[in-house]
């Protein structure tokens, strides 16, 4: 899908980083060191991969200022991985969805669709909904009553944006994701039968959020479930009613966040993490994959485990657990030594007493 | 979405609970203590939130009979949370899906759709399928051959109800859920290659079941996968072939239940629980989030852990695990004391022997 | 759905296994011992179910050569479970999707669809895509630009096959599954804001793969995510960018595999397993349900735990953990015995010294 090309000196200017070496080399794509060819730009984000750089066929490379001359043209960046991402964006050919409404789409006369938005086949847009300028909806998409979708959004096939939900600008939602399903709220009677608590709130998704495939984001019971600016969510993630996810947080695949949880900003949740209801997780907290959060967490902590604890503490307990079988043998040996001591001491006392008695004679 | 309104005395009558104070106050919605305004009804389900009640702006409040006068109109209920749910249902404005078949829907001439059912855009109804009176299907929904859907069901966009499955009355299925995918059944040859065991059974879902978004409920290999009356299932739950889920059970998000498991009635499974195949879980068992069930469970137990054990027992083991590092230090100290004892005793014996020998002189 | 019928002697020939007893008995289906009737074929795959065989009403039964006469016609197979699967395939009536393109489908003039392929309602086929002979697509399916789908595939409703992905022959994809969603790739700036790394690779799925419902398979960042021949994947599984899954591996429900993982062939992953990024898992490795793989794994190992270790080792550690509370009591008792020893020894020494001193007089 990459066919654009730039001279290295142009990339230097567009990416706002200096270059070194031949600026006229023509680059038409980005690739990893192992596979990049002579017309591709590669990158060294981790010094341990330096040997791969030396054997790479890449035509140019993005490196850290600390890296010396590598015998080929270079872009110099203090954050080579970031510069690589920005370069890849320059070469990326977005999916060609032509502006306009596909003849099979159904748009309510009470909805508003920007003239340069693109609606593919079988997109439904309900009454009172609005689709902002430059937004593109692939096909087979349901946009409910009163949904507001901002500018330059990208919505993949089979997405449900249900009644009343609001999405900001440049939001990306991948295939099969549901925004605005009912929260899981029931009251029980004395016989343990459930009755539904109507879920009348919405989901609000702010600018620059990206949500993976087959995720579920429940609407609030009252008020809103809120995903703030710049949050990135992987696939198959469950976000319950009334959750707030703070700015620029990162949620890896298959995480489940229970109702009314509040995450701070820049939180990172590893894959398959679970967070119990009504907790608060502070800014910049990082939770290792598969952990379970059962208490609120102060800002800046690194946690792991089920239930989660500070990572260093978990490591200490885990190390103790690893020693357990050997250590139980050691304790058994210690027990034997104590038994032996007891016997010896008993004999000693008896013999001492004998001696004593002997002395008494 | 809330615009209906009732006088408190009318709510008292409709909800079949007594009121206290001014019965003429007009209520147009339900909300939590923190945000409810003067025309809203709130509730006190947990005595610890009493301070919130005192500072609430709610126009009226549902309380337990034990609560004294709170200086505003009250509904008196032995189960305030239940009464709140019932009240919220009175105010809830259901999604306005007009009866009738959308012109883009495709209904087999061999299917039967009740005249007052609502079929939205791009709903497919296959041969031999039937849609009961008052059922509403949003849009982009696949109803396979011979599917039977009862009365007053609500099916959200992107649901698949596959061939032969049967749903009772008042069943709710949220977006993206699949009912009747093939069970995961294969036989292996000596080389470890798999061949498919055709999955020829169905899924039967009884009255008043609600299933969340992006769930998967597999059809039986032979016979049926069966979700009984009143069961409530959260999002992203996996229910394998030939599973039975007993009446009024509650399954929280991201649970996985393997093939041929039988759950009793009123079982509660916390989020991300896994249950291994062919097990039986008794009535009223409750499993904590993230647990793994690897043995059948007697009725009435509370279990947790991987693998799960009775909750109190798990707590005891977990407490021991928490003490491990400190305790390993204590054992090391004990070892040192034993070593010291051994030395001392050896010296004592030697000295006693010396004494003895001395005495012998 | 079963209406074909065969004489037992015909089944013997078609399944290439000998029969014993009356070959003229007519069989019209397969069922388990408990429910199979006089016109059905059942099977004994596990000797412990022999009593069920004796009480079964099955008209004929598939047994191991070691099983003696059971008083009814038998098929003799060294792998009765495999033979049962093959027999069930003979009786299976595939879903009647007539060849041809449904009038509501939208096929790009630049796409190619085999004349005997079946495209149901609201199937979109993008420019440059091709659908092979005998492939059947139910309905409500999105096939992106340049997708290649081989022969005799079966694609259920609400599947997304996104731009550029390639599927081999006889591939089955269940409802709601997404093939080719973007990998979860971002670079962070110094302020912790994310920018997207365009995901320009594809997904390649080889022959005879089956993928369950509501799975997500991400496209590669560069190159391909690759699911090799004969792999079987259950529901709600997450496969990240650049993963390779080796031939004939089996992935149970709700597994998550992080980016750039390489699984060997014949690997078996239990339900809810998680595998961290960039690891290699050798051939024939088996991972127990709910385990977390945090290191690469040599071929042939059986692992379990969080983090996973060899199953026998885990069992030893788990047994030690189970003994912990009782064992902590034992150590407390041991501590008491040591204290007692210390006291006794101190007294003994004093008394010995007294004796000694006494002796000195």
C-alpha cells in the first residue's frame, strides 16, 4: 500500500529532524532492519539491535544522536521510534473511501452528514445524528439516534454507535466494536430474581481516541461513560458503565474494567487485566498483564498479581513461593535436628543427673 | 430520554410501596444522591451513604423502613434498590422502533413475522423462522433458518441468531452477540491433525434472559445449549456447546464456560472466571472474579482462586503467602538458633564429659 | 438437520473401517450413548464409559479393536472418536446456501467471484477481491479491497475480512470475527502521548483453518500475521500483529497472543491463556487454561501457572502452597520447641556449672 516517495532531505524537513549523509537518496517506505530494502527507511530504537543495523540493507536509518556514523544516510532523532511512526504516517496510503453516501446507505432526514464525509454500503444514520467533515464509515455500520461523530473519524465495518453516544474528532473505531451497549445493572428481589435498571446514560469519547476490534463500551446508568483524549484501546476490551479512562491511557487486549472505575491519565493496563468496580487508579499507574486490581491504587505505582501488589513486593513473594518446596525440605531437616537436639539434651540431662548422682555418692 | 412524570402518590401506588410526606411532589426521573435534582427520585440502598442523602438535592427518596424522617418526601421499601429499578423502568422511554418491516429488510416468504413486530434496516429472516408479537430488531441482524423468537424481545444491531436457535419471550440480546456458532469440537488423528465434528444441536434461550454485547453462545454438538429463565449475562462472555445455565444465574463480563458444564440456579460468576469442561456447579454457588473452576462444586459455596477453593480457605492460604518472605527470615533465624544450640550442646557435652572425666580422676 | 441414511456395511466402506455383526442395519445419524436411538450410530471413545454402552439404545456402535462383542453391530476403529467425527460428517446436511449472488449484495466490478460461489444478502466484495469456487458467504459480510478467499470456504454473518487479507481453501470463519484489524502499535513522545504506527501488513490464513466467533486477528505492522494450515481457533481469541501460529495448533476460547509471538506446530493453548510479546513457543507445547507465558518455551513441554512453569514443577509448588497454613503452625511449634530447648539448655548449663562448682568444692 506504500507508493509515495520522498528524498531524505525532504523527510528531514517534514519530520523536523536533522539528517546526515546523502540527502538525495529516495525513500518510498519504512521497514524493520531485517527486511528494509535500499529504498526504505529503517530505525534503531534500542541499542541492543545495533548488529542488525550493520547487516541491514535499509537505504537510510533513524538513529539516536549518540549513534556514530553507520556508513549510510541517517535521520537523527532523540526518539527514533516516534520519528519512525511519523515517517510511516507520511508513506501511509489511507483506505480509498470516496466522499459521499453509498446508494445503499440509509440516512434519516433528521440526521446531518457533512458533504465530504464518506458513508459506505449499508450504513444507517438515525434521526438527530450528525457525522462531521472528513469522517469515513466503511460499511455495515449502525449509527443510532442522536449520535454525534466529529471530524476525520474512521469507523470500520460492523461497528455499533448506539443512541446518544458522542465521539470527538479523529476517533478510530475498529470492526465489531459496540459503543453504548447497556450497562450490566440489575436489582435482585428476595428470591434472587433480577429486574433491569434502565441504562439511560451515554458514552462520550474524546478526540484522538482509538478503540480496537470487538470491544464493548457500555453506556452509563445515569450520566456518562467517558474515554478521554488520546486513549488507545486494543481488541476485545470490556469497559463497563460509568467508567472514566483518563487522557492518554493505554489499555491492552482483553482487559475488563468493572462499573464506576476511574482511571487517571497515562495509565497502562497489560493484557487480560481485570479491575473491580468503583475503584480509583491514579495517574501513570502501570498494571502487569493478567493482574487483578481489587483496591484503589495511588499514582505512579507499578503493580502485578492476583490480587495486585507493588511489583517489587510481588517479586519477593513470588521468589519465596519458588523456594517453597526446597524450603519445606529444609524445615523438615530442621525439625529433625531439633528432635535430635531434644533427645541429646534429654540424654545429657539424664547422664548429667547420673553424674550428679554419682557425685553425690 | 426521560420525560414522563408522576406525582409521588402515583409512584407509591404503581410501585406498591407506601409514601411519607408530600405526595403531590412531581417526579420526572430517577438519579443517584449526588446528582438527583428537585424533580428526581433518589434512593438509599446502603446505610453508609446516609451523609450523601442529607446533602442531596433529590426531591424524594426511597428508603428502608428503618430510616427515620429525612426532611423530604419518601417511598418506604424493604428493598430500596429493587424499588429504584422498578421506578426507573416507569420513567424509561424505550427506543422508538416503529412496528413494521423496514423496506430494506429481507424476510423469507416461508418466515412468519408478527404484524406488530419491528424489523429495522437490513434485517434478514430466513425460511421457517418466526418473530413473535412486539419483538423489535434494530437493524443489521441475521436471523437464520428455523429460528424462533418469542414475544417482546429486543435484538440490537449486528446480532447473529443462527439456524435453528430458539429464544423465549422478553429476551434481550445486545449488539454483536452470536447465538448458535459452532461448538469447538474436533477429533485428532495419530498425526495430530484435526477433523471437524459437525455441530448439529441448537441453542435454547428461555424467557427474560438478557445477554450482553459481543458474547458467543455455541450450539450443541447434539441436543441443546440451554440458558434458562431469568439468566443475565454481561459482555464478551463465552458459552461453549452443551452448557446449561440454571435459572436466574448471573454471569459477569469475559467469563468463559467450557463444553458440557452444568450450572445450577442463582449461580453468580465474577468477571473473567473460567470453568473447565464437563463440571457441575451447584445452586447459589458464587465464584470470585478471575477464578478458575477445575472441579465440580457443591451448592451454596463461595469460591475463589486458581484453581478455586472455598473463599475462607483461600484467604488463609493467601495470608500465609503474604507472610512468606518475613517468615522465611524467621525460619532462617530459627535455623541459626538451632545451629547455636547444637554447638552449645556439643560444648556442654564435651565440658560435661570433661567434668565427668575430671570426676573420674 | 440429519436425514441421510446408510447401511452399516456402506458406512464401513465409506469410513474405511471393518464392521462386525449385521451390516444391513440402517443408520441415519450419530449420537452419544445416552441419547442415540435404534437408527443411530454411537461410539465408545473411553473405556470408562463401557457401562453406558451396555444400557445404550444405539443401533450400532464404533469401538476399539480391544472391545469384545457388545451384542449389537459394531464398526471397529483404532480411533473411535475420529471415526465418529468422519461418520457425523457423512450425515451432516450443510446449510443450504444456493450458489449465486443475492440481489442485495454489492460486488465491485473489479472483483472476481466464482460462478458457483454463494453470496448472501448484504455481502460487500471490494475492488480486486476474489472469491473462490464453492465458497459460501452467509450475509452481512464485508470483504475488503484485494482480499483473496480460496475454494470451499464458509464465512458466517457479520465477519469482516479487511483489505489485503488472504484466506486459503476450506477456511471456516464464524460470526463476528474480524480478520485484518490494525495491530496495536503506537510510539510515545516525552509527554506520554501516543502516535499511530500505520499497520501496513496483512493476515494470511492457510488451508483448513477454522476460526471461532467474535475473534480478532490483527494485520501485521509490516509483513504478515500468519495462521498456518489446519489450525483451529475457538471463540473470542485475540491474535496480535505479526503473530505466527504453526500448523495444526489448537487455541481454546479467550486466549490472547501478543505481538510477534511465534507458535510452533501442534501447540495446544487452553482457555484464557495469555502469551507475552516476541516469544517463541516450540512444537507440541501444551499450556493449561488461564496460564501466562512470559518466557519462550522449548518444544514438547506441558506448562501451567502465572507465570507458567513445567506442569510437574507447578504441581509441586502448588502442593507446598496448600500445606502453607498447617505448615506455618508446625514452624511455630518448632520455634516453641527451640525456645524450650534453649531454656532447658541454659538451665542445664547453669546446673552443670553448679555441679561443677559443687565438685570444685
